[in-house]
C-alpha cells in the first residue's frame, strides 16, 4: 500500500502536544471512533508495559507495521501523548536516509546526499539477511552523506551498523565537533554510542567510498525518565515479511534497545491478497509472533489488526471484504496463544463498511485504505484509551 505524502518537510519547530491535545473533536465534528478494549484473555499481556510506566523510569514502545506506521502516523500522536504524560525519552530509532520515498518521522528531519539504497523485505524480495531493528536498512558503496536532526536536542545517539568482510568506513560528526571514524570490517552487527557533553542537535554520517556500508538506524535518546516510541513501518508490509529477518542480528539490537512493549500492526495488506491460503497465513502469523516474542521475552506484546478496506464496485457501491474478518479471527486467536493482546481496528472504526464514513468525514483518504492526520489522531486516542 502506498500513501501520498502528507507531512510537511519544512520547519522542525513541532510543538509538543499535551495529552489534552489528543482529545477527540466534538461528536458533531467527528462521530466516529468507537472505544474498543484490547482482547487479552490472560489479563497479563500488558503487565510489563504498565510496570515500566508505574516505575517512572524509561519505557520503550517498538511499533512494527505497514504504511500506517511508515510515515509515523498514529505512532507520532501516541508518542506525543505518552511523552507529555510520562516524560520525553527522545524520538527513538530513525533511519538517517530515506529507505523508501514515503519514510518520515514527526520530530526528526532526515536528509541524504549520494547513492543510498534501501534494503527491506517486500513481497517477492524475501532474501534472508540482516535488516536491523526496524526490518529496514540503508546501504552504499560510494561516498554518501546521511543526516538526522531532531526537533529538540537529545543527549545521545546510538548508531547501529553492520560489520562485514571488506566493509568500508564512515565518519560520524555530532553538530560541529570533529568527525569520528568508524570501520565496518568484521562479521557482526554492531553499535556505537555518541553522548557529547551538552547534548547534540544533529548527527551527520559520511561514508568514504572504500567499501560497502550498511546502517540500521540511529536511536536518538534523552537521559532520565521518559517514553520512547519507535515507529518502524514499511509500506505494503505483511507479517510474513518478518520471517526472512536474521533473528540473531535482531536479538542483539533489540536487547540493547530494551523495549517494554512490542506492537505488531499488520493485516490490511493480507486482507486484499487472496492468492495465499488462510492456512498458510495462519502459519505465517504463528511463526512471526513466536519469533517476535523471542526477541524480547520480557516485554509486553500487542497485535493491532487490519483496518476496514471495503471492495468498491463500478457503480460506486461498497461490499464487505470477507477476508478481513478471517484475518482478524486468526490474529486474535494466535495473539492470545503467544501472550499478546489484540486491538481490533475494524471494531474501533465502527465495524465492516465503516471506512466510507471515515472518508466522508475527512478522516481517511479516497483510496479507502489510509487515514488522514485527523484519522490517525483518533486511532491514537482510542489505542491509548485501550492501553490505559
């Protein structure tokens, strides 16, 4: 699924939204968005997340998904609300160069020069490889530059990269400080932490063109208590796209980031792909959830299901996409089996065939798949209510 660009790239002066700023419009303005409880028959799927918030230390939420998260849509509103209430732990993990055209982060500006290419699993591109904590990476063999600038200063930057035979070097420059050279020769995933006195306002990475360099991202963090929400979506992604990720590489990096809540927001793409049997989809979900839980066994886990995506006939009428309910049922069952909660996005929207009403209200786009900013805001508010 592809989305039109809707986040302005201009000023970085994004004001922090207080929790009250996420209050829903009046019923007359937006009569959509049902309060929806998280399905959790164990009653303990979110224990680690709530314990972390109650301890008032560092709480990290990692959100993997498809296009709803690739532009930091609802995740951006979730981040702003949680940070306003529990403290700002920083923007979290970002790619300093765009791995695909629609990539964005609400509070970090990224820019690149030179021949960077994105690496991800998408559809038939299913090679087993080391993709990094976000399931995506950027790489180059040439001289190239990547830059990440948070809207507000942070205390440290944690750079994740791949060491490989014949790997090249890259220089890391923090603000106006002298660059630090990093070699990527070796055979492992690695990281370097840069924490200059007085904090940092920007990170510039410049490769030297003396060998391949693969970057997995930069985690921009603040010291002290607070919440971090990592938005790690890929347009068109499905749960099965997680299966070619190298688990050993992922485990080492996820352990370093130490999440308290894993969120897997997939399903809409699967509802429109009828060429794969539901029995095969069940196996995909089962394996993907098992491996996700193994990455951070002590973290809470939540599955966010597909949105309503009706079939549209030539005469303009709509019909229920039957596979949507089947995908939700499989996710719900297997989420419970693996100790995860399940948030029913279709139920939150108002049930099957609710998407046309969201489009008419300006809460979703005319492709009847993607949400607008006001729609993402409602999604975030309802999800936060459910998490509480």
